[in-house]
């Protein structure tokens, strides 16, 4: 159980670091905060969140998106 809590803490720190670098964070198509994304991951039961690193034309990270997905019959479906 401690390992799971540490992973969540590490995830929150990672999100905070992206925000500190000025990289916008999005959750399900909307601008979001590290706290909102962390909380969504924490309470998710039947869904997972897929990361999408969106680059600019030079390959630099433009924004980081998290989209809810659900696995059914071996396929992943964006919600």
C-alpha cells in the first residue's frame, strides 16, 4: 500500500514539474491543473488515462494531455 501512495506522490510531483516549466496540462480536452489531473487518476475505477505528449513543429513539448480511455474486449476506446 505504501508503494501505491508513493507512486501517486511521484505522479503529482511530475505534474507539478511540468506546470512549473510552463507546459500546459489538459484533462479530457480541457485545460487543467496538476491537482485536478491527480484527483481524476486517484478516483478512476473502470477507466484509465492515456497520456499524449503534443509536440510543436520543432519537436518540443507543447502540452501534455490526459484522456479517459476504457478497455473492452481487448480494444482501447477513448471516452
